[in-house]
């Protein structure tokens, strides 16, 4: 497919998505964060924003093929669930990470407002554009009404991912609300078999979106691999799980043993304690 043909197919939906990201996710949320003094609203609206992008793609293209509707359904379920979970977790106070960053920028004598616009809202807005590329291709691509093998694999991955992520987040929230000793390590439920079952589930969902795009448009869908690859790097890389584990290791005396006996991402039977 030529660049002109690709723009003819996807250009209108992509442009409407850019307008939403720039006008709402970056500018409006940034202004709201100033009023509320809470930068963490950007995290609340990440999943909701991605779901909104899926709806923009769907309504712009007026697609009604099974692949488009299935992708829209999973994107909505994933995004709304994520937004509601983060919103309930952060309700009433700014996330501690942003509070620390706010103090750090102020101590350097710099403007946190402009820093947050550039480094947080604009950065995450750009990331949203990139990370919804599989949704764009899966939803907007015309023709091929029948689902191929990759689409069925995609649906299985997305379904497992959404259920697993929901379960892992609920288990962690319940643990934090009822733990008797501060610093106790969560090693029950899904967290017994993976140190980051929620991150593993998130990767299942994102790679599932990619496979759906690949099923919709071969070989054009290959271009959208940048989305799950980038998200996987952010999750697995030095600023994701590794950073989180270094912080938890400093707070929790038993976390080093938990790391030794528990799989990092893929759920797997744990090693025996003390072995």
C-alpha cells in the first residue's frame, strides 16, 4: 500500500485522534491538573483516553465489521477498567511519584507547570498516539470481514489479559487494605506465581491489539509493532519493573527472597522458601 493510499484509508481517523490528544489529553488535562494541583490525573485518563481513541477511530470510519467491533469492545473494556482502577487508587491525593517530582523541580528553581506540560502531558500524549496505532489499523482497515487465525489468537490473549489484570489489581488492593504488618510482601493469588502479573497481563492485551492489526492488514500491520514493543520496554526496562523492585527491596526485608523464588512476569510455580 502506498503512502497516499494509506492516508486515504486512515488519515481522517488519525487526524481526529490527534485533535483529541492535543486538545483534551494534553491541553485540557494539563490545565485541570493546575487547578486541582494533581498531575496524576494523566494516569487516570491514560486508559480512558486510549478507549476514547478507539471510539474516535470507529465513529470516523463508520466500520461495522466483526474485527472492528471486537477490537472496539476489548479496547473499551481494557481502558475503562484501567482508568477506574487508577482513579479509585489515587482518589483525593496526588500520586507520590508526581509529588516527589514536583518538589524536585521546585528545589531546582524551575517551573513545574511548564515541566509537567512538556515532560508529562505532551510526552504521554505522544505515547498515546503511538500506542493506539494497532487500534487504528484493526478498526479502520476495510474489507476482509472474516476473522483469520491471528484474530482468534488476539481475542484469546486480550480476554486472558483483561481478566488477569483485573484479578491481579483486585488482589493487590485487597492485600494493601488488610495487611497486618507494613512491609509485608504480597505473595498470594496470582502474585504467588508472578512478581508482576498485572504487567504480564498488560503485555498480553497490547500484543493482542497488535495481532488484530496484523490480521486486518498484512503487511502494513507490521508497522504497528512499535506500540507493544515500546510499552513492553517501558514495563520491563530500567524505568519499569526494575525500578519498582529496587524501591520495594529497600522497603521490604523479605522482597529479595520473593524475587529469588518467584518468576518476574510469566506465571510459573514458585521455588520453595529458603531453597
